[in-house]
C-alpha cells in the first residue's frame, strides 16, 4: 500500500517490498543518483526491496543473503549476481577480487545481520575495499537500533585511511508502536564516505540525532 508522496517520488518498478521509511528511501535514491555506481554491493537481499533501485542505478550489483529463497526472482535482475551464504565467508573473496580488478565499487548497502558482531564484521570487510578513481558511499541500515549502532561504532574506522567521514544519523531512526515491534527502535541510515586518496586529518564524525536517540531509549524496551 503506497501513499500519494510515494506515488509521486518513485517509479512503480523500484517501490516494491521496500522495507525502509520514506525518508530512508529518498536518501538512498539521492545517494545512488550522485554516485552513479559502476558496481554496487548489497548485504541483505531479503525481498529485493532495496535491490530494485540499486540495480536500476548501477551497472552491476552483487547482493548477499544467507537465505537462498531470497533469490527466487533473480531472473528479473540481469545485472545482479546473487550470492548465497554467510557474509562472513562470502564477502571477503568478493572484496579481494574487486580490489585486484579494474571495476569500481561506488555504493554499498549494509542491511544483513542486525547483531552487533555481525554488523561490525560486515563493515570491517567493506572498508577493506580501496576506492580507485571515485568515492565510495556505504549506507548502514537500522543505525538507530542499539545493537546495530554498537556494531557501527565499534568498527576500528581510524585503521582505514580511506574513510574520510561518518554520519551516524544521515537519516534518523524511529521508536515503533507497531504491534510486532512495539517499543523497539529501528530504522535510520548511517553514511560512510570513502575517497581514493588517504585522509590527512581525523575522520569527520557526526551523530546529530544522538540526544534524541537517548530520549527514545528511555521510552523503549531497551531501557
């Protein structure tokens, strides 16, 4: 079920089974339009909701999911490679191959594991990619969730010289009152900017929503 804003903003072909807030979808579409990605990576295929706009905006996409059933509609995406299995095993060789080749990765969506260790592991692997000629933008979904945020903030970002900026609240998350997740905090996008040249100063880190997020925590099931 869509609303008038969604009908106005998105083509029917990209706005299906997309489990993101409207603000997250708009932000993702804007980033895709800016980076004009040669190769995009998506960790967490689920129902191909985010994959549709990513595939439409990218020359080639590699999407990862532990559940092989998420790939049932793969014929609809001729420019997408579907990789099945735990990203702890499947992602490293892909990153290594991309680093040794000439193709550029300009966009990565991390939306797989929502456990602290899994989020940290996926992001650590993603920042092993070395940008070649143009920037790489990483978006991490559900950045307002306590476990996901802990995973993001525990990544040793300083150890990657190509990470120049991190915005933990590129899009803020929400406290939900929906029956199945009542009192839980989900949503939000963290954004990480990687550039081909090593940084010469500290990473620019911002978390402008943090005071509001802490207020939400007091009203949530995590308190």
